[in-house]
C-alpha cells in the first residue's frame, strides 16, 4: 500500500452501516429513555420542593451494574436544570474525582464560574468561596457523586460531608443536598455525619429481556442506517445481554458487529458479525 492509498483508507469517513456511531458510545444519553419512569418520577417528587426554594432530601440511587443509574440521573438533571434557575448542580464521578480537594475544586469551578487556577487553595478556602457565592446567588447546590463507593479517603469524606450537610447551621441561607450513586453499604460515616446524611433510596432493578430488546432496538434505529439489522438479530443480542445481566454488553456487541460489517464493506449485519 502506498501513502496515498493509506491516506484514503484512514480518512474514509463514510460507513456502510452506521448512521451515527456515537449512539453506541458509553457516554451517550439517549433522547428517548424508557423503562425508568418510576425512578425519574421519584427523583422529580423529591425535587419538587426546589420550586419553593427548599433543598431536596439527600438521595442514594442504587442497583446492579448497568441498570441505568448514571444515565437516569444525567437525563433527570438535564430536565431539572431546564426547569429551575435557582439550582446549581455538580456531577462528579468518584473514580476520577476521589479526594475532597478534587470535589471542592469541581464545585468551585462550576459555582464560581472560574476557569482560573485553583491549585494551592485549601479546602477551607474553596468552601468559603463556594459558600459566599451561594449566599449571593441564593441558589440551592446539589452535589451528585457517582460511583461514590470509589472515594479514596473515608476520613476526608466524612469531613467533607459534614461541611456540606451542616452548612446551614453556620450559614442559614445556604442549602446543599447530596445525591449519590452507590451500594447500600458504602459509607462508614461517623455519627455526626450519619444523623444528617440519612439518604432516601431509589432502587434500580435489573432490566427484563424484553426491556433490553426495546433499548437495543431503539439504539439500532438511531445508530444504524435503515434495514441494516433484523429484529431477530436484535433479539439474539438481547438474549445474550440478558444472560449476562448487562445491557452494556448488548450495546457493545451491536457496535462491534457494526464495525466488523463496516470493515467487510457489508451493508447489513448478519449473525456472523456478532
Ligand atoms: N432505559 C434505558 N434506555 C436506554 N439506554 C439505557 C437505559 N438504561 C441503560 N442504558 C444504557 O446502558 C448503559 C449502562 O447504563 P448506565 O451507565 O446508566 O448504568 P449504571 O447503572 O450507571 O451502571 P454502573 O453501575 O456500572 O455504573 C449505558 O450505555 C446507557 O446508555
Ligand atoms: Mg454508572
């Protein structure tokens, strides 16, 4: 292969099967979001009080892997922010932001609209700046911590939770709520934290095989060109995903099958590509 042929191959943008490959990406938040109405309704019910400028209860979203906890929360937050202007939301994933300082920095950047350097600021300074800003704007702050059980230091975590959850005792007009995605037994909190961090639980049960089929069919409609994959084959993928109790596995299988079909130049996905 000469350089021109290589450049043609590597820059080839058209796909024989994909209409939008991003639809199969792991961070994709679908526009149509079925089977989680119960959980979205509960989130809405807990957040109704924001309309009266009252912070919602602290929440725990829990359930097995790939039951839609992260997607549901992100989907809900998008709707919430469209509706209310008196709320500030921070979403962090504790696999990445797993120290108090990382969380304080994220909140500071968002709340204080700051792109400036925050390194070197102590947690106390950052909390002071955040509090001052919340006081001025009179906004409720919701801190969402995904994969909460991945947080590194339990001691640092207790201090931070204590600061957030008891902030109203020193600053009566500042309100902070904490939404976590985690397991039930995720925290060895000290009693001072426990007494203010009594979270309400929203449970995410595993999807049925039919629900998995529905989710995967929807992805195919948005992600593939028309008539690329048959309903029977989508059902086969749903069966395999259900066996593993993992819808993520099904989505990945569809994307990989699409990539294989693409490489072969095929405009349909057959069982051979699974
Ligand atoms: N109801 C749904 N409709 C469409 N897609 C969904 C639905 N539920 C989950 N998904 C998709 O399944 C994948 C896994 O969902 P998500 O990441 O939200 O699960 P999770 O419960 O947070 O998993 P984990 O516990 O492993 O973090 C994502 O790609 C998501 O888009
Ligand atoms: Mg998740």
